[in-house]
């Protein structure tokens, strides 16, 4: 990402501080439900692979303002445990983002919560998808190759400007993970985005998607936009900078060669999560997504891979 992206993130960090009462709370609550599901899935999977494991380290790339800090500090496996010493928890959290203001806010959140947790955290300003970071900077992290989880939440689409960069990113993720570790991500659903380009359903009161060039379709499927398709995703109160179509089929093709096995029960459209969320008040806490919020939420997709 560029300095323009960093400036956009800085503006968001400043404008959204303390806005939990804003109108997008149901949308954000649902997104948090999905992220908690993925984190819990990864923690449970790690614990199942090695029952004696008591702690792991986490790498959070493009971590934003630290909205997930509390999740990483306090979530555990099993989620409810009478003997706290038996639970698997996060002991080390390594957090990277391109925005200095976002990193500052994330660090501030950690400082407020760290007294209630045994997790140690480090926060770094870095362009997580640049060649220098992937090839030189990240491999110097002392936990490189030992991470139990690598997480990229709502940011993978910024890295997908070429298949070569996607390949490099996947290689680094695989190398960052310990055996049995998990890569989890949330991103724009390439199939849903392509479908909406076909039908012209690219905006409502909450968001607007604009292709930055005439659509080019995948050579193997006229129902899917070509990998690397560039577009502008405008969402009120969130980052407004170019994104790129995530080549999900390519990721699924490359991942096995890197020792990454897709967990298909956790890699799925947000629409699948929404069915469960909407039908269970214990989960949604009374939050009901509007029609426009549902249209926005179902533009996304979750990814989950385990290193074998």
C-alpha cells in the first residue's frame, strides 16, 4: 500500500475514535462475530492438535486501530474453562499496520487492557504487503516460523494487485506459521463482487463500489472478474482507497504446495455466517442488520487454512 493509503487510515483512526454509538454498530457487531468465530476455530484446532499446548504467538497483519486486541488478549480454548491453567491462550501478539495513527491507537488499547492479561504485545508501523516487508523485515521477527495464527482481517484485498504478490504473501505466511498453525482472513468475496458487477448492484446507502477501468473477465470464467481487477470501495467512516479482486481460485491452487490445507467449514461466504447470526439472539444480542447492511455484509468472505 502507498502513503495515500496510510493517510486514509490515519484519517479514519482520528475520526472513528469512540464512535461505538454510530449507526453502523449492527454491521460491526456482525463482523466481530465472524472474526471471533475464526479466532475460536483456530484456537480450538491448535489445542486439538496438541492438548499439552498452553500458549501461542499471533501475527496480525494490517491490524488497523486495534479493534481485535481484546479478542486476542482474552479469547481461549476451550472458551469456558473451570481450570484456567488448562486453557490455550495467546501469550505473544505481534501487530503490524501501515498507519502510524492506527498503530498508536492499537497500542493505547493494549495498554488499557494488558493488566488483565498475561499476553505481551508489540506494535510496528509497516507496509505489510510491500516486497521489503515480506522479504526482509518480517523474517527478522523473533517469532517468525513459530506463529500459531497469522491473521489478516479486511485487508487481504490490498495485497492482490498481482498473482506474484499473492504468491509471495502466501509463501511468507506459510513460513511464518508453526506446524498446525492457522492462517485466517476476511476479505471481499470475488464471486459476489463479480456477480454484482454483472447486475449493476454496486451501491446502496452504505457503500459504493466503482471499477477503475472497464471490467475484464477471467479467461476461464466469464462470471468472474480477472485477478487483480482494481476498484474503489467507498464505505462511510471506513478507509477509502483502491482494492484488488482476491484471486481465491488461485489461492486455493497454490496453498497446498505450501503445506496449507483449507478448512472448508471456516472458509465461506459471510452470507452463511449471517444465517446463524440472524437466527440466534444469544449471538446477535438483539442487533438486526438492515437490508442495506445485509447487502454490504454479504460482499465478504472468510478464509481459513491450516499448515500441515
